[in-house]
C-alpha cells in the first residue's frame, strides 16, 4: 500500500496559489451521529447525519501575498482547493474543493525572532467535492 509524505501540496484560495506560504493543512470531513434507538432494540442504533466540515491552515504570514488576500475575505466565503501531491489530479492525487467561511485571521502571531504565522480553522459551507480526474 502506497504512503504519501506531503511535500508538494497545492492550496488555492479564490484561485490564488498560496502553497509556498502554507506549512500545514488539515481537511476534516465529519458527519453527525444521529441516534435512532427505539423500544425493543436492545442496543443503540445510529445513522449518519449532516456533515460539518472544516479546514485548518498554518500559514506563513506575508502582508502583501497572504494577509492582503485573506483579510478582505473575513466574514465571507472563499473557494479553497487542496491537492495533496502536486497539480496533476488523479486517483493518487485527488482534488478537494470547498467553500470555506473565513471567520478568523491572525494579523500578527509570533514572539521575538519567530516567524509571523497565521493558524486558522475555517468551517466549510456545504459539502467537500472530491475529484480524481
């Protein structure tokens, strides 16, 4: 079974490639657990409910390239595309497309001598679309 070490992930925000300023990415796709237990079943039963997805990015803050792109988007949605392994989309490198609600931004984050970073978690509005071609 093939393993993937993330070395060439591609991340775009509203079509702008921000990959060279992203140190980490996490795309969480989750569904609510809805209990369906009724009398006489003897055990808890469940079904999947609504999805509640999010994306977390750890970015190197650059006031012209990154902050200049993200800051005006606070309070609105942005299309984010994540490709784990380069730009060519296929079964070994799916593309994940989503609309994220930009609810937070770290304008300044760091101590003396540290890199100015922005670690954000944005909720996804709607579903995540996965493409393999």
